[in-house]
C-alpha cells in the first residue's frame, strides 16, 4: 500500500504526510515535504521532531479534532520552514492503523484558490480509496465498477467508463452512469480503433486526452465528433491503460462538472495506473487458471483438475477408464515429437467422443475418462466403445476400466484402473494372434488364445519348478516355492511365467494355470510321502484374479483333498494387492483358508503395497519380503534397520518371515542376524525341475 500512496502523492507540489495518531511516528512524507524539511530519512521519526523541530508533541496538535468522514481545515506558520500553510487534516485507516493525513498548501506570498486545493485534496482521498478497492477486492469486475462509481460521483460526471482494446477494435467493458443518464455500454462494442486515431499519439506518450468542447472538434475529426455527440458528450477526459507497454484500453469520464479538465488529469492518470495493474493481475491469474485446469495440447482437463474434482467426496456409480498411449517415447524418437503430440490429441478426441467433457490428461501419456451416475453395464459399454474406437482409428493405446457402486476413495479406484490398464498393455499385443515381438514368447503363442491355458494343462505342457527355502538359523531346507513353467516340446523351449501370466490374467484364464500348479504340488508332496522321502511344505502362488473367483477357497480344499495331502504341507501365497479388487477379499480368503488348516503367506510385500494396515486387518502365517526390500542387506544400515523392525513385528504377531532374492553371503548373514525365519534366493538354490530338486536337496 505504501508503494501505491507514494505513486500518487510523491509528485504533488503540496506537502503531504501520514503519521500514526497514537505514536506520532511518520509513516509517509512525500518528496515536497522531504525537500522542505531536509528529511529524506524521516520515516519512523516522530512528526513533531521532523516537522516542527520539537522534542514533544505539539501543543497545537489537532489530532483530537480529526475524524474519518471529513477534513479539518486550519492554517499556521511553520517555524522550521518559515512558510505559511493552509492545512487540511483527516483520519485514515490503512492496514489496521489509524493515521493522520495532512495536506499542506503553501500560501506564502500569494493568493491561492481554495476550491482548487480542496479539489486536489479530495481527489487524492478518492483515488486512495479506489486504490484500496482495486488492491483488496478479489473480484475485478466488482472492483472496477465500484471504482467508476466513486470516480464518477466525485467528479459529478454523466459517465465514467473503461474501454478495452483488442487488435484493431475497442469495446466498452465497464460503465457507471449518473442519475438519469442512459447507459451506452451495449452499443459501444467492437468499435474500430481508428475512431480515436487522434488520441493514440497522446496515449502512447502516457498523456491524457482532454476535450473541453466536442462541438469545437475540427472537421478532420468529424467521425469522432459524431460518435461522441450521439452519446450526449460535450466534454471528456480520458487516460491510457497500459499492460506491459501495450495499450490495453483507456479510462474516461464524460461531462464532469467538478474541477476543470486540466486538474482532473492528475488523479485520472494515477488511477489508470492502478487499474492497469489490477487488470494485468487478473489476466495473469486467468492464464494460470487456464493452464492449471486444462491441458492445452489435447483440449482435455489437467491432472490438477482431476485432483480438484475427485480427491475428496463420495461418488455414486462412478467409473474410471484409464488410458495409456503405447509406444509414445518410441514414436517421439523415431517420428518426431509432433507425431507423438498428434497421437495424444487423437486419444483425447476419441475419449471426448465417447465420454464427453469428463476427460483428464493425468500424465505425459495417460488419460482418465470419468463416467458418473451410470450403472456398470453402461460404463462397461462406454469402455468397450472407446477401446474399439482406438482400434478403428489405428491408435496404439491400452485401456483399463474400474467402476464402483459407491466410492469414497478414488485413489483405490484409479489404482485398480491402472492395474487393469497395465494388464491390457501387457496382453494387448498378444491377444487373438498375439503379435509377439520377443523370440522367447513364440513358444507360448498357442497358450495365449481362448481355452489355451486349460488345453496346455490337459496336454501336460505345463510343469512346476521348485525354488528351495532354507532355515536362516540352521541352513536346512525347510520348504520350496512351486513356480509354473510352460514347455513347447516341438521347439524345445521353455517360457518363464512373466511372458504369459499377465496376458492370461488379462484374458481371464489364469485360474487354469494356478490350479495346475496347486495340483502338481499336491501330487509331488503325496509322492514324497508314499516313497518315504523327507517331506517339506510347498508354497503355491495364486493370481489375485484367481482368488477373486467365486468358490476359490472351496476349490483349493477340493483339489488338495483329491490328492490325500495333509493341508499343513500346502502354503497358499496371495499378494496384498488383491485388496484392490475388493477391500474384504483378502481377509475373506485368508480366513477361509486358515479355517481349513492351510498356511497363508502374503507374497511380494514391499513391491508396491507395503501397507502396514495389513497386520491389523488380516491374520496370516507367513510374510514374504520382496527382494526389492532386502537388496541392501549386509551393506546398507537403513535396510538392516527396516528389515529388523519388520521381522520383530512379525515375530511378535507369530508370523514367519521369508526373505526373497538372497544372493550373497553378506545378505544371508545379515538376514540371520535380523532374525528372519527363512531365506529364498539364488544363494540357496535356483528354481529346478522336481527331479533335480529332489536329488539336490532331499536325497542328500
């Protein structure tokens, strides 16, 4: 605010100061005052010392006579300057402080026109009030309308207005009219800028246009005369509004009765400056909001808008369709960024066509289309239509849909859509005739088709390898994990599960693979028992898609029972991420399995879902710590602290721990020191066919 006051008052020839009425501290002294009292560093000093040369408040101080509504006028001779002054004093409230405003007119040796002094003083107060409105009112149109009202009322004008310039045209955007004056704003839109050719040179110089008599305009300004006269304008004053050195418009008053035009110019110029500042601020804010809430490349909403709209609240019957632009980086690299940008625009356009306006670009190559207040069948239809449209348009994009009847946590819904989108991304190129790129994937081409997984199980094309687990304390082999493998006898190739399981999950056929692994593990344990071999528990991992199938627990029990195996020798591994499908799914499955005598292990703890609510919400027997958490064991103190804390927590809850990915002696020693129950990794043994495992670990 001090800068605003200084901009208006510093150049005045009158002496002007502001001081605190309680402390007498000088808050402001304009340049005229600084020169008169030789006090360039007067701010913060007592007014009586700087202005009167006294050590105590002046006995003639008028503070007790002042008010906020009107000026108190008096005159005196100042002993410091030896000059006679006519004074006008008033109270102001700025930034919570009550200040004394004094305007001193030097009347020494000459007769001053009191009306002119009064006008300038009153105009200064009006301008300051208007500045306060422009600086503090967040709604710019309201601030401008109130500013024009105060200005027009003070000048007793017919109209006060703002024109804004755009290219070669100008429009009246804000207007105040006096009593009985007909508004002109509706008729003054998109007018040619050439009408004010004679004004532009003065505007470019930052000067006002003053027309004392419209009737006396010369003949070469006939068009200007006709437009002004048609509005009933006989005189006017207008000053330019500039933003970043560009003429953005002008502020004007018509037919002012209070003050002559020459005197009016000064307060108008000062007010126009602050009007331009407020307009620029609003313009920049609008640009920021546009960039914040919208994506200029694709015409969709932005990530920030997505968080604004869906981070809070409960939403009924809401669906997210998460879309990823496949191969965007490759397209940018090989075809150029314009080609990648065009693909993103086409994805946005397709989603707009299907889902309407509710499309958000939430990442460099990710979009989320939102459907609300529709049932699942309708949402699923929209998702299918969008995916089909991508295919029809030849757009490489993967889509993952997720829908909830009532959703209070959209993050989980988005995560679920993300998982499905990533599954679709992995399996999309393998669907139907696959289109497999990796040579190793050629062996599974027949597997990745409708019914292919069950057919592979029936034809004995699947097998399990066993990965040993040792006791961290004794080193003895105490268990193994059954890992699925696919054999192509014709090509003599073997495929790792990472090359086909994601696709089978996406196709909804992974259960055939999971239950084959369970059946093979049971068959192996049963044979060991018949042959009198050492028998160890085998862990079988189930896809979260499989455990979500209806009757999963009963099917597990029936499969194990059919082989006559003691259930304590079968450990069922499930991932915590299964909770994303259904919040109660993991608990229901774990409770059901444990109630039937199975040991339940939580797999992949630490990959993406190291959620410690797991220990509160769920009872289980074994926690498998992912290798991403244990890689620093033996070399990183922080890793050791984390693992120790996790193991201690599990020990206190009666939960065994299995550390995966153990590859070095240092890791193994640290693992034993941490108290982890079991170790699994290449140091213990790689996955091996059942026969090799038996010879290496059971027959020794």
